[in-house]
C-alpha cells in the first residue's frame, strides 16, 4: 500500500498522519486516499490501452459522493444496481452516457428513472424484465438501450456469496435464452439491443475463470452479430481480486487484459469493464480505537470500537483484513481476536491472528477496507455509522459526518394509538 506508509512510527495516508485524523474526527472512521483511487483506476485504463474501452466503477463497492466525484472527474463511468445508486451517480457528476444499470430485480420506478436520465444501457437479466422495459419505454416515449446479461456457467472458486456466474445463479440468463431474447427484441419497438454483459463474481484470484467466461460470452457476441444484431458493447463485468493478505499475489489488470485481449479484439465491440473492489479496496482503511483488552481462558481479545456493523466482511465472508497500529510499533499478541462491541459472537474484524499488542486507547488501522466497507455498514445495535474522510496530498476533509443518535430514529413515528 504505497499511499498508506510509515514515516518514523506514524502511519500516514498520503501526506497526512492517520493519528491526526483519528484525534480530530474520532473513531471508527473510514479514510480514503485519492491517490490510491487514481492509481487503481489508471492501472485499469493503462491495461486496456489499445482497445476501445470504458472503465465503469461499481458504485456498490463505495458510494460516497466524494469517492464517486473523484472517479467521475478521472473519466470513469458508473455501474449501478439500484435507483439509489443512480441518484448518487448522477449527483456525483457521472456522464449518464457512461452509466450502466445491472440487477435482477429492477423495479418499474428504477427503470423509469434510468430511462429519464438516458443512461447508456440496462443490463437485462430476464425475459420479464425485458418485457417490463419495453412497456415502460413505450409509455414514456423513450428508446431503451439494453445488453443481455448472459450467465456463462463457470465456477469461480470463490466464496459462494460472491460467485455469480455458475449455472444455477440467480443472475443473468443462459446462452440459449439470450439468443431467444435477442429474437424477441426484434419485435419490440422501444428496446434496442446493443450489448452483451456478463459478471461472474467478485474477488476472483485466478485468471482461468475470467478467461473461460469471457471466451464463452464473446462467442455469444459473435453469434448475435452473425444473426444481424448490432452488438456494439461487450461488458465483461468486474471481479478482479486484490491481495488482502501480504503474501498473496493476484493477477494484475495488465495480466488480466493480456489474457483476453485477442478475444476482446475479435468481438470488435467497445469493451466495458465494471470494477469495484479493484479500484476502491486498497484506497481505504478503517480507523478504530482499542476500548478494552481482555483474556478468557487462553484466549486474548482486543475489543475495538468498530464492529461488524461498521465492517461486515469478516463476519459475512470470513474475509481477511490486515490490522496495524497507527502510532508506534507495538509487539504482537498471538492467536488473538479483534472483536467489536456488537452483541453477536460473529462480531469480529480479525480472528485467530497475530495482532498488534495495542493498549487501551490506541488506534488501529484495518487495511484494504475501501470496498464493501462503509457501503455494507448498518445501524445494528443502534450504532451510528462511522465518519468518512478523504485525503488528497496534504489535505483532508470529512466527506461523511459520523451519524448522530438523532439519525438513528430519523423517520420513525410513534403513532397516536399507542
Ligand atoms: C458487484 C458488481 C461488480 C463489481 O464487482 P467487483 O468484484 O467489486 O469488481 C460489477 N458488475 C456487477 C454487475 C456487479 O454486481
């Protein structure tokens, strides 16, 4: 993590000591590095050089407006999965011509909103959705551009919760059905088929599943073109993994693109990639303070003020995040758990690990938390969600205030009959 580094004993984000941010804003707090976002985005842009392409940021990975604005300003597009993400993407300044909308359950109002903003395309995931889009586009006098999300039927070897391209997945349609839907679109007046889409999962650590899936989907592009459909976009999805463990090496964007370059070229389509984790994961850390230390039997616990409601990934997927001290070098404590204050045994940020032997009051950084961190945070246990901070060079700013108790009950009503 070059954008997070040590100067002497202190951990910095770019030019700013993280201890300074923790002291000023409190904890838990997510801190994002603008330089790291740009580095990851440019890695992708450089990798696709020589192809006609567009890099869309998967908004669900990190939907803070400041993060989105940064990426929009770099020229990125947006991959959205809900009306709320459309709202954010438009507010953040993404060009609607660079917005693509996926998701198996788009509601009528979400589709109408997408049509209203004239987004580039809908990634259609079923026959019923296609019919719905045709009907709504017709009512509203719009033309809807769509890509068919095909399910190439490959296993990714990742956690089942983040694998989306296997045969019985709820996502997309099988190749055969995609061909039938393309036929059906011929008879639709307000839907224009312009692309093929696939996305097989997240945190994929090997190239083979990507290559296999993209080759299968590219065949569909060629087949549809052969049948006279004007397929101009081939959306290869996201899913490139990042090394959460220090000793992991994962395929780089360049290795990824080089492995599929001839296949992509052959389609003669504009390539869309939708990366979330690759762009945002390493651009963020979660700062948390040690509240207590305790031992039960043989087990050593570090109790932090951040819990599963702030960073769900370890509890949800058994995900691994490196944990380091923000100030000074501590020794380490073996086989320890970093746990939060939430009343669940599954509330942990790190388990059975050599953790920093940090004293009560010391601040720790949970690394690589920029993707699927804050966006998965909840108010469980009536805990206000953390603050978010953006660093750029020597400057920093709060980009989302820490929630207040009043936010916890916002919109709640005690009716008169009680
Ligand atoms: C979540 C998602 C992505 C991004 O996945 P990452 O693993 O974060 O790159 C891309 N496309 C679609 C359709 C998604 O649902």
